[in-house]
C-alpha cells in the first residue's frame, strides 16, 4: 500500500512538474525563457533516440550528434539554397539520416563496445570534415544563413511561444513513440541484448537486426531534432556536427536517467538551463556549470529518474495469469543429429569428429573430464561457435554454422553453466525474454512466462528480482526460460550443479516429464549419481573425441572411460 | 532540482525592464576556439563603456550560433538596450542578424566575415575592415610593394580563414598574380611542416598566411627552423601581441601582417592613451579587434551624447554619420561597413612591436 | 630525401607526444575500466602549469619536469577522489560524465587563471636546432621522443617486473579478487590516477613548447588519445603507442601528399578499414570489458 502510494506520488511529481512547466511557458516566460525552453525541447528529442540505442540497447554510438547535424544540414541546405519549406525539408531531414544509418549500421554494428564507438566517431568526423571543406554545398565553416522558419499549412510559425509549442508538441509525440517502444517488445529485447547478447541470441532474438532497428530509430529522432534546431537558429554551420553536441546528448541521457524517455526530458531541461543560470558570472560560469554537473552525477548516479524512483519507489506490477504457450512442432524420431563435428582453437582440437543423435522423448547424457570438449560441443550445436567441419541437422533442416537465433527459432533451447539471468530484472521478466521472439506483445510473453515458471514450480517467485534468488531457484528459473520456448531440443549444461539431493531428485522428475512430452534432451553433467539413472543413452568425450557411446549401464565398466576419469589418460 | 529551475526562471522573468537608461550588452565568445579574439572584443567594448559609465552586461556566446541567438534574446529582455557589441564570429552574426532586425537592435561588431553585410540587414555595423578591404590591401602590398608575383597561400579551415581565402584569390588575380599554391589547415593541426613543404615545392616568391594566432606562430616557427628566406605576409592574427609573444623577435624578422591598426605601435597621443588605459584595466596588450570594438562603442556613445534615446536613433546615427576614431575615420558605405582602411605592419627582428609600413585608405575592395 | 627524413622526424616526435597523452589514458582505463574523459584537459593543465612555473624557476624544462609531475600527480589524486571513487560501483558511463564535468572545470578554470592566449612552455633542454645533412633536428623533438620512450619503458617495467605492477594489474583484472588477496585496491586505484595525471603533465610540458597550449587544447587531445587507444586495442599499451604513431603518420606524412583535410579523412577511412579487418584493434584487447 505504501509502495503503491509513493509510486503514484512519483507520477504526481512528474505530472506537477510538467504542468508547472506549461503554466510557466504560457503565462510567465520571457522570449528568452521560451527560447531556452525550445532549445531544451530540441535536445530532448535527440536524446529520445539515444535513450533507445544507448540507454536500452547499450550501444555507445558517437554518431547521434552526426545524425543530428545531418538532419540540420538537410533542412539548412534545402531551405536556404532552394527555398524549400518545412513540409518538404522536415521529412527529408528524417529520411537522409535514416538512409545513412542503415548501411553504416550494417557495416559497424557487429563491432563491440568501444570499437563501435570509435567507428561511429569516425563517421561523425568525416561528416564534419565534409561540412567544413565542401563550401560550395555547405557554405563551409561559415555555414549557410537565411534558413526559413517553420511554415505549417501556410502559417509562418513565429518565434517565442508558437515555436516553443511546436517543438514541445514534437517532444510529446516523440516521447510517446519512444515510451511505447521502450516499454514494448523492442525495449525489452534491447535491454536483453545490452545485458547479455549471447543469451539474447540463444533465446531466438536476432541481435544484429535489433541493434540496426535501434540505430535507425535513433537516427530518425536525431534528424528531427537537427531540423528543428536549424529552424530555431536560422543558420546551419559545422558547429552542429561537432563533438560537443554529441557529448551534450550523452550527458543528457545519463544525467536524466539511462533508457528513460522522462529522463531525456528532465536531463535536457536541466542541462540546457544550467549554464543559463550562471551565465552572468562571465568567464567563470562554465566552472560553476561543470561543478554542478559533477554534483548531479554524484548525487544521482542513476540519473534524475533513478533518484525519483529511489525517493518514491514504484509499486510492483501485478503478475499476470498463466497461459500455456502454443506447443512447438511435434516430431517423432531424430530431433537433432550431428555428424563429424570438429573445432580447433589455435591448434588445440577442442572437438574432433563427434557424431551423435538425439531422439524425441529421450534424455542423452554427455559426460567427460574437465576440458574434454563438452561445453564446446554444446556451443557448436547451439551456434555460439562455428564448426570447422561437420554437419548439424535440426528437425530435418541442415543448419550447420547457422546463427544461434536461427537455431533457436528452429526449436533449439539451451541453458548455461553459470545461470545467465539478468540481475536487474524479475524472474518473470527474465523468462518472458524467451518469448519475445515468438509472441506478439509483452502481455502474451509474460503470461506464457508465468506458465513456464509454474511448470517449474517457481511461479510464486515471479515478481522477485533474479539477483535475490537462491541457487536452486535460479536453476529452475533458467529451466523455465528454456522451457518457455517450447523447444524440440533442449541442451542443459550442468543443471544439477550446486543442488541438494532432494533438489536433484525434483529436477530429475521434471526433466523426465519434459522428455515424456516429446522433448529431446542433452544433459551435460559430472554427477553420475544424478545422470546415469536419468539418461537413456550416454556419450563420453575425452580430448574432443568420442570415447564411449552406449547405454548408461556400460559406462562404469568401460576401461577407456575409467582411465580418462582417473586422470591416467591414454596408456 | 526542478523547483530550483522554476524559481530561477521565474526570477529572471520577473526582472523589471527599466526604461530610463540605455544599456549596451556585450555578447562575445569568451569560451571556445575564438575566446582570444572575443576577449579582445569584450575588453575594447567594456573599456569604452566604463569610461562613459554606461550600463552593460557581458554574456558569453561560446562558438555556436544557437548560444549567440539565445544571448541576444536574453540581452534584449534585460532593460532598454541601445546597441549590442556583437560577436566577431561570422556564423554567430549571421544567426543573430534576423533576430536583431526583429528586435530592432543595432549590432556593433568587428567580424571580418564578408557576408554579414551582404544580407541587406540595416542593423549591422562593422567597425573593422571587412575581408574585401583587408585582403585587397594584403594582396596589394604583396604585389605592389614587394613586387611578388607567385604567392602561396596557407589559410585556416574556419570561417575566418575561408572568408579570407575567398577574397585573396580574386584580389591577387586582379593584380595579375596567380596563387601558385593554396591549402586549408585545420586549427587543431600540430605540425605545419607538411603544408609548408608543399607550399615551398610550388616555388612561390612569397608566403601569404591567413591563420589564427597560434597556428600563425607555429608556421613562422617552422619556417624559421626550416631556414625559409621568403618574405611572409600574414593575416590580421599576426599583429595580435599574443601571437608575437609566442616567438623570439629574431623569428619575426621580415614578417609583415595586414591589420586594421596596431595599437601597441602607437602613432597618435589618443592611441597611446588607449593602449595605456587598456593595459591598466586588463593587464594585457591591446590589439586591433579591441581597438575596433572600442571605436565602435565610442561612436555609439557619441550618438547617445548627441541625443539618441532609442536603439533606432542610434542605428540612424551609425548609418548616416561619421566618426573620427583612433584607428581611422568610420563611415557607413550604406551596408554597415564602417571601416575602409587597412594597414600593413612589419617586424624588424629586434622587437615584438611591429612598425606601420603602409596604410591603405578608402579601399574599394574586390567584391566577391 | 632530406624532406622525407625531416617529415619522418617531425612525425615521430608528434606521435611520441600523442603516445604520452594516450599512455595516461590507458593506465587509468586498465586499472578501473573507466574512460577518463578529462585526460586531454589534464594535458592542457600540465602545459599551463609549466608555463606558470617557468618564470618562478628560470631553468630548463628538465628541472621543471619533476615539479610538474609531482603537482599533476596531486591533481590526479583529486580527480580520483572527486570523480571516480564515489562512482566506482556504478556503470562506467557515470565516470565518463563525471570526468567530462572535471574537464569542463579544468578548461574554464585555466581560461580564468591564464586567459585565452596561446602560451609557450620552456623547452626541455634548449631550443637549439642541429643541422645534420639538410635535416633540421630540433633539440626539443629529440627530447620528446626520449622522454616518451623513457616513460613508456618505465611503465612497462613497473607493470611487468615489480610487486607494485603486479598489484596494479591484479586490481585492473578483478578488484574483488585482488581485495580478497590482500591488495589495497583503493590505494592502487589512487596510484594509477596519480601516475596517469603525471603522464599527462609530462605530455603537456613537452607539447606546450613545440605546439603551444591554450585552455581549449584538451578537446582535440582526448579525441586523439581515444582514437589511438581504441584502434590499438582497448587497453593495450603497445597498441596505444602504435595508434598514436598512426595518427601522427597521417597528420604529418599523408598530409604532405594530400591536403590536410583529405589526410584527416583518409585517417578516419583507415580506422574504419582497420576495425572491419581487426574488430578487436591492432594489438587485440588487453582488458575484457566489465559490464
């Protein structure tokens, strides 16, 4: 009750702030106050896109300022050189950054973290060089004066309140669109891609496509903001493409609150006004500004929205009712077959010529000493590593070397040795992530997730954050995550590690029930007491090669297996 | 944090507009890459305004057009503005001009960028010879006085450099001397040997520079180290005392520069008095930008003394009258260009104070 | 031929100076996995510090150098205390912002204290020029290369061969584990910031003689350092040196053939090609990214 009250209080604080801003703008603000507010709106709009790409998707793009500048130059050049109006230039200011973002994104989005940042920085710098050094088109360092103001349906929007209102209505529309994207499937999927791209792809999410989508969306927002910036300042110059613009957008996103649209607005309003309050101090005003910025990030390291949430914690959302997800395609017989799979890492043969077949409704155990290649084999099958040789057939399709998300969508699911659950999200959200690739909306994904949690007997933990879960519950939540996908083939990497005997017995029973439904399971395990009674077939690896393959009863009596486990290796 | 925002904004909005005294805000770049020139502007304007006990406030415009427009909007709301000392950054001027016309406020600047007086805007007044004037004098000195026919041009890829280059090219052509080499250099470039090497490879008989202060000194240093003996005629940044301070006097031998004036070189009791009070007030050496802005504000103040009570009165006085300033006599050509003289100063290799060697008055200029 | 040699010499001197800028950046990066965006402004501060000290100590720069190093190390400690330690358990991007804020304070503080004029610091030994077969060898160029080589070598030695270095590396790899093993993690981080800022001071002193220094010089330098460190391989010291030399090669070498803007364009195009061919930088990644 208290939590829900304070949650409403937080909303009330934000609503009151918005109202006060509106009253201030309409009733009291000077032309100067309105101008500053207009500029803040422009930056908020640019920051929306960055919240999606960087805040949610975690991609530190340093090209957001460049797309802002590109949008600005499209409006500037077409407006001042060709006298084209807002109705033509504005859509083009969105389109051109988008058209640049798509091929650029395809080329550089596969780069990781700082290499991606550097590549995007390079693109931004090239655009800046062009703007400065192609004066015939851009007016050079001086830029182009005489950009017309906004004309809407024959009405020239004057500066002051009408222009501020226009920009802020765009902020409202953009904010609503961004908010919808952030709270919907895209936002959730991007968060997963940010926190754990590997897990995301094994859950069937096309990481590349998601990142490209976020990149394109961010470019659209930046282009719109750039166009409006030029309409408010009436000239376009290379300054819009310079690094400080990029730094401002990044700062706004972080100070406001990463990934939050409200954060973009709060950050933009604060950071654009901050220097204005101190400007009277002449040369020292930026020192005070820097100190204020430092203080803000120290006091609110999770941003202003983070601070608000700490002061007024939100109530937890109700957990949805369970719905059984549609079952996967049922197949009898061979669910997965692997032939002659090999993989070497720098001369070391991790897996060499391994073949195995998983049949629907059976449990196969995969054993072997440490370093024998078990995890590599699972990585090869699930697409995290590309095999050097061999073939993988899944549900009758040849999928050798396919990406993890493709394999996942074809009916493969897997777990990881160290349970890979995102700390920040609840058990329900973590499991719902597994349904993002197949369900139409978040509500459906969450009620399907609830079903999977119930199935694993942890439905009552749905609202708990993953980081608070005890080891056994984490295992079950992770199994629920794999199960929620309704896979035909399930690969489990040491699912019993760290469990008590009674928990192991419970796990074994649940795995048997899954097999009875027709799922083909491959279980990597060291605990023979757990695995041998469970599995109908056992494969033993040693130094990447198949050492034994047969019924579990034969394992303990096989001389080669015993030798390998006793550490003697080959005689 | 939000409440503080409203309080502060509300406070600003609530400031009463006082109509009784005219104020003269100074909106110049005090931060960023043009802060050196902007500070000169500020000091020149502030000196003139303090001498006259006029009301003023100084607002930094940074380097973005956006900040300049915001500053103008802010200044306009703060009391009864008579005229504005406005940024010498051309882009910022271009951004402020439409708003100044709307607000009906004269902008007094020392920006050399040609296009600011080509916008048909009656509210701009330039108290520094535009590039059309200085670059004509620059080229004429090279060709007519030094007798050189093969100039090589190195300019900065900034508004200042590109505008200068655009005027030097036709100016040399009109004098029958074709540029044998021209290249733009980024202001962040550290080593200027590559561009110097390429320029020398074109076998010029004179090096013509149009660079900012630091890069000018860098290039001269590099030229001295490379044993270049060609005459070097630099742009107005060379005359700034802070540029010469970076070099040994011997490295300056034979170097000349174009400028509107060189206050530290003296020449008249008025100029010496200006230099002395500038030093006393700011602890620095004045340059031509400070002097131009000083002269400009003095003309504005003279108009007020002569009875101007509104911004429009001041505009009329600036547009129609003439003013005997310290650097030259200022009179509008109808477009707001007030300064039509330029000088050439040269260093003799023994001191950092240049001597005035040539004066060009009433230069028509090659209009681009 | 003499021209090419001359350009090579100038390029190596510039590259060495950039390498020094990048060195302090890499150090802090490796110890904390945080991007110190104030590094460029620290270099500027070091340069202006040398300018300010010069009239007080009218001796060659080599005498000034230890004073600058010590004062800058102190500034590094302040930076760590104000902008890093309170945020150490936060996402790295918070430190990105806090160091941006410190950079703003440094830049504008310098502008208020020293004014916007470009300044020149005294040379390390002398500003003489030796002429060797048509090549002008500036004493300062040689000094820059020597000091850079010395400091980079010293750092490699400290990190590779000493107890302090092992502790610093342990802190960089896994602070929790290092703490469990009895390494004073906070002291190690403070030491790193101090060394990083001292490197910036050395770079500032050297750069400010040959290329002057203005309060706004930091922005360009941090960009160069970031490029050098990333293209070399995030966190690799040899990579950062290679990256710095690559930038200088384009600024001095390529720009002697193409125009300066075209050479910059070619630099960025080359960076993109390098990233496509080697997505982990030239020398591979030294520190794994910590989420």
